[in-house]
C-alpha cells in the first residue's frame, strides 16, 4: 500500500484518496475532521471523481491506522465487563464501548468507499452507492463525536477502558467481496445492533441517565436503521443486475472510457479477450464497453428487460421485494466461478480480471436475493443469528423475516451450520459483546 500525504483531504483528491487519508489517520478526532471535510467537498461538487485517473499504485490498508497508544487494545475475551448500567462506572463503560464501536464504524464506511471504489471494473458502482456510504460515514462520525462528548460529561474519556477490534476482524474476512461485506457488516452486525439497542437505552433510562438514553434512542437508533437499509438496498441491486432485472447503472466516473485508453498498454489481456480495447475497457470499469461488466453479463447470457431499467439506480425503485423472491432462469456457469472465501481475491490496486464474472455467477446460483444472502452469511459468518430480533426496526430497513429467520440460532443454542468456519476468525462473539452495549 502506498502511503498518501498526511495532509488533510483537499480539492484535488478523488473520493477514494480522501477515504484513504481517513483510513491512514490514527487520531480519532482528526479522523472525524477529515470525514466532515470530505463529506462537504463531495456534496458541494469539489470532489469530481470517485477513483483518480492514476490509481494502480493505491490500495486499501489491511488495517486502518489507530491510536493504540491512546486506546489500549486487548483480546476479545479480556475486554472488561460493562454491567447493566446500575452504577456510574457501568454507564461509563457502556458509553465507552459505544464510542469505540462508532469510531470503528467510521473506518468501516470509508473502507467500503476506498476498497470497492478502486475495483470499479468488478461492480460498476454508480454515484448513488457512494452517496449512501458517504452518508453512512458522516452519520457514524457524528455518533462518535456525540457519544465521546457525552462520555466526558459523565466523567470519563475515550481511552479510559481497554477495547478489542472484533469488528475489524469481521470486516477483514469480507475484504475480497462487496456482496459479502454488505451481507455481514450491514445486514448482520448493523441489524444485530438494532436488536440490542433498545435494551441499552433502557439501561440508561432506568438508572437516571436520560441524556444518554435520548442520544441513543432519538439520534443513533433511527440512523442505524438507514445503515442496515443501505446494505439491503445494494445487495438487491447487485442481485438484480446479475439476473438481468436491471442494467448496470452508469458508473460514478462518467469518463471511464478515457481511463480505459490510458490504461490499455498497462493492462494484461484477460484470457477471454481478443483485443486491447476490450481489456482496457474492463480495467477501467466501462459498463457498456467490450470487457466491462455488461460484457461479462452477456458472456453469462444475462439479458435485461426495459422495465427494469426504469427503476432507480440505487435499488429503491420498483417492487424490489417481488422481484427478489421470483425465480430466475440461470445460464450455465463457468467452471471457475466459486463462492465463499475461496473465490478469487483481488490483486492490489485493481482486482482480478475475472472477479466480476465470479460474483455475477455466484448471485445467479440462487433463485432469490434472500437465498443469496443466506449463502453469503453462511460462508462468511461463523454461527447462527441470535434472537430475539427487532422485527419492527428490521422491517423499516427493508429486512423482512425471510432474510434472517432461516439463519437464526436454534433454541438449544447450537450454532447454525456455516460453510467456512475459518472466515470470521472468532469475530462474531466479540462483535456480539460490542453490539450488546450500543
């Protein structure tokens, strides 16, 4: 990974470069300043591009920079117990855990932007995708600063308690796949937060801390619902594209063909390509050019109906629930297509040339978006989902019981079957402890 300048995000940066600067900034408060600056420049049009024209030297970090000298990191099992809020020390510990979760959530949001923004040729992500995750990053940053302020008001500070990094361990297990990242981080962990947050609010409200309860209930809770909704929305979008229910939306960087021409000489030909233009277009992420995602879809025999094209690029238009649960015809899949952690991992900077065909083929193995989600979770999350579920909040996120009940942990407590137990590296238990706090 190339280290960017330690200078703050600036007007000449792309969105990916700004995201990398946030990820490479160790100080949590400076990280917040970088986030607010990037959000402002993205929304007012100062930032023109998602990915820079010259991007092959860039790579998302394996782990974001952290101020480990200020916040002591321990193994998940060694993290202090937080209690039920009956004492001041317990409420401080609960708030501290929430602050830490939100600080990591800022990095997780920018990692999605940077990691998958650099791999434009795999997913053909439209601007609406980046709008969503810039908003998620802004929300998580606001949560962090508000909770850190509240923690100081009750006589403590961020860094007063030891923490663990289970949330990032889970993210690292899905670094190779956007569908897997959306499924695990936004439709498992974010949804689990919705399940337990009302109980956390009650711990503060029942013990005389109305201010903390109001912050969690009135500010953080409704915005976390929208974050879960973003995961559902973009899994639906990817599934619909793979099944030909809508064409790929125009890529966020409209001049992708210009990039293609610039990269033509530097990009090796994919095995299936017969000319330089096809390879260059695929590398640059031009959805309609030879070698782009649309070409990959054609190779798999995927067609699109005109009706699908009328839906919004972000997945919010049309009757997506009906479309998601209908059965789609599936053309033969290439022998190399795989699912789960064994799928081809991307190379630094750009990713494997066949990765777009791999995720499309994986999605097309499943007759509904819910079935695909179940497969992704079983492949990348070790264990079953723990009830009780906050059905009302999940429904507001567009996340009905058909998504999560088939993955629920049995009443006896035995974990549901998972295809790849090595994928999550023990992170779910750690995350469970975290989300139970905030």
